[in-house]
């Protein structure tokens, strides 16, 4: 069992941010840590799911390939208490291999071997006992198509078949997954003996002793093989790393010659070898001028082959989608590497082109040069994972920028951190933790936090202490006034994940990775944003006005607030401010400050400061004040149609869509009135409408009409 890092170079970082090198993170809902492994897993899902109901093979059964037949027989064998192996194959000049023999793992007899010239040779007992269970395949060509059929089959065994808990320990079914391989090597390098490694894995996975999908012998063999492999291939890998990073640098230089707006930077070590490298594109430069207010710096993945950490900068555009801003490959996760990555986003656009020596000297001149690199503008907010070096680098290099820990990074670690200690209580803990994350008051958060820690007896837990030490960066109560532009939604995170799947595959060189990043970052490769039909839900002029200005994504968010604003009552105070309260919920009132001189409006909920979308409380006050349009300053340019990076589809379709909507509303109102007279009428209308809807959904849609009529399905955060 050997590792093949070159076939899958990108994996998720597993080292836990708690600082304990023995602690690692198994991401919730993702057992495979590499992107390409996840893609392979998805491709094989259909095969594995179809094998759940495996019936006994029979003579004449046909398979497309011999491997399909072997997999089918192997699944059958596992469910019936034995394993199989490949035996003889027969080949001819015309057909190639035309016969395959698969037999029970106990088929045949062990042939006596010549004893080695040692003092105490090992006398191993063989498991082979002459079992006659077998499956023979024969190839045939029918109408020019090659297929395999079972020519002989026997399921007669001369030995006992194993139970489920025993058959999984047969060598054919014992496998060490890539995530476990990395963990085993890390523990082995730290000096852990094999038996301790097995116990650590059992504890981390929360399984009973002996219930891992491999045994101690497999771990020992894997460690021994890897040590030999590492020693043999270390020089080759080092040479490959150096050559590929040089090729990447040459690719950056060539790109800069072709495109004057392409920018890159790199550092070298004491041997003048490339250490860190980063780059960005003209489209990214243009995007940053509009959407550089909130930036996500994602450092989820790193390369096994090259030993490099991948850092990617994203913004969020006016359609709620990630926009690529820049990329960095870092030698390590130190404060200096992160500080360099934060610094180099410049050079009249985003990045400077300069010759770097052993250490990037930024401290003395940073405050003067960084703002110049960013055209005098730093991002308002940077979102990252939990990382002490990254936190310190941001605090030092971007002192005026707010630092926020992405909520999905916190939640993805909870299962790995707390399932082993809480067991069956974990789901209850998670539910309370989710509620705590959305509390609005700091005092209430800290009170409920202490209650949570006491209830689940986590006072001495290092991960609870870690989360609390970062509390000013992740709970809503602390970051409510930070501008995030809705970049903490599940939809945005899913879009980031899709971006990484596009650029991270099983490629074996950095130059191919560079090309994939360039293709994904090129705005010309993004489809035009179809202007989805945005129907109004109220009769308020404010809604109609906003619809003509905002993108469907932003309008959907504002419309949600407009609809909810109708449920709030207002009480005017002596100073002209308002108390706004839900008509049913007596607790939780919000103070809306209104300054009429320059049309300023501020709410204690801080929603506008947080997302750039006016809250329901402010909208209610504007309605009371007889405003028919939202003041210009409260419709941010970043959410407007005119700020789109990609050309929009024809906007004239919105008028036609309004006419269609009026026709349908009139018809639907009449149909509703007529159908409510009797139950028979209602059932008939419901049945026919359901049938009609299914028929319409299956009809082909032209691009022109789809751009005008597609429904806006953006979910609310």
C-alpha cells in the first residue's frame, strides 16, 4: 500500500487550529479530504448504490467489461462471507484476453517454496484449502460490441463462510483511506508506535477497539512501505517541486508579457529558489474596484506533492456569486507567509512586481506603501478560517480592516471536536450552539455561552476555549456591525466549493493548475446573468422602484424585508426617532433614528451596516414617512444592476413579464373563486393544475423567453 500524491495533489488542511499537533480536523459531512477524491467518490456512487442489492451470479449473465463483472462478484462475495481473487487469464492474437477466471480466496493449494537460508525460517500456514467456488468469464463480440458473459459459475465452498464482522477483516476489504494515511504518517513521524497510532485513530473516529476498516498489521506495513518510498522518492519530489515552481514562474512572466494588466509577485529563499508566489488578472483588478469591500481569503487546501498552501482571494458580486481576486501559493502557514500574502495585493492595481530576497521586508514601509498598492483603499472586512498566524498577520498588516471568522469554518469543525466527548449529546449541543451563534446581544451571548459550557461539562475543553478566545470574530452578536455583504450565506459557500472543484483536480503540475485558475477567473467564461422576472409582492412604490435598480439577488433580499416590514408597528419618540416592534412579539423592539435634514436613517439591528440592504424596521419608518423611493445613499452601488461585471441579458423583457403576470393573476383569481364553491370543483382544479404544471415544466425553454420568465430561487440567509 503506497501513497500516490502526484495523482491527487490537493487536500483539505487537517491540522487543528487549537495548536496541538496531535489534533486534526475531520470535516463534517466530508470523509474524503481531497477534491479529486470527492469527484471520484461522486462518480462511483451510482455503481456502489446499484451493488447494494446483489443477486447470485448465473451462467449467461452479461457485463460490459471484465472489471464490472469482478466488482459484481466481489460485492456478492463480501455479502456472503468470503472474498475473491483473479486467477488465470487466457489470450489470443485476435481477441486479446478473451477469458478471465475469478476464484474464491481459498481456492487451490499453497505451493511449497524453497526455504530461505536463515536460521529460523517462518512457517506460515496457508488459508488455501482447494475451494471450488469460481466464476469464469468469456469475451464475445456481438454486432461489433464487446461484452463478457459468465460461462461457468459455482458457489460451492468447502469451508465455513464468515460473518459480517469477520469478512471485513479479509485482506481484500481492508483499505486505509487517504485521510487516514496522512494522519498515520504524521503520528509516525512524531514517534508514535503502531499500536498507539491505532488507538489514537479509534479514539478520534469514536469507534470501538478493532472496528477500524484496517488492522494493526496494515498500519505497520503502510508505515514501512512509506518510509522506503519517501527515502527513494524524496530527491525526485524535490526536483519536481523546483522544476514545476520555476515553470509556474515562467508562465506568469509569459502571461505578463501578453497582458500588461496581469500582475504577479514571488519570493525566493536563501538558495534563490521560488518560495511563495501569487498572481492576479485584469478582470480581478477591475472587480476589486467594485467588490473589494468584503474579501474572503480561503486557505482550505494545500498540496501534498509540492508542500504548498493554497490561498485564494474572493469577493462577492452583485449577484451573490464569488469573484476571483487573486491567488497565492505559500511555502508554510507562518505569520511571515500570511503577512506577505496580505501585502502583495497591490502594485498600482492589486499586486506589486518586485524582486524579493530571503525575507520580505515590510514592517518599516508597510503603512505608507500598502494603501498605495490598494489605490488608497483597504477592504472593510476580511473573512478567513480560524488561524492564529493569519489573525496576527491581518491585525498587523490591515489594522483598519475588520477580521471575521467564516461561520461555515466553525460549524464544519464541530463534529470532529465534540462528537468524541459528547457522544449522543452532540446533536443537542449543536442545536443549542446554532441558536447561540445568532443571538444579537453580547451580554446575552456570554450568558448563554456559560450556560452551554456548564450544561455539557466543557469547561476544560481546549476547543471550547479556542472558540471563546475568537469570540469577537465569529458570533453574530460581535460582528453585527461589520459589513459582510451577505458573504456568510450557505449559497455563497456552495459557490466557493464549486469554484474549487473546477480548479482543483487530479492534475500533476502547477502549470496546468495555473491554466485552470486563469480559465475560471476569466469573466468571458462566465455566462451572462439572465434577468430573472422579479414580481412584486406588495403595492408599495418603494418595492417597484427598487426592482428597477437592484439585481435579482439584491432585490430578493430587500423584498423579503419589505414584506416583513408590514408586520411592524411604529411609535414616534419626542426626538423624531421611532421604536419599531412586531405586532405579535412583545419582546425585542428596535430603535430607528431618523434625521430628516439629510435623510439619514439608522436602526439598532445594524442590518444595513451588515449586509448593505435596508432592514424591515427602517423600511417601515420610510413607509410611515410617505417615502415612495429609498433614498439614493441606501441603495449601494455594489448591489445595482449597473455594477455587473458581465453584460446582462435584454432588460426589455421585464415589461412583457409584467403583462404576463397580470394576465395570470387575473385568471388565477377567477379560478380560485370558482373552485371554492364545492369540494369536487376544488379537487378537479387541483388535479388538472398539477398535471398542467408538470407538462409545462417538461416543455423546452428558449433562452430569450427563459431570461424573462425564470423564477428567482435565491434562498434567504
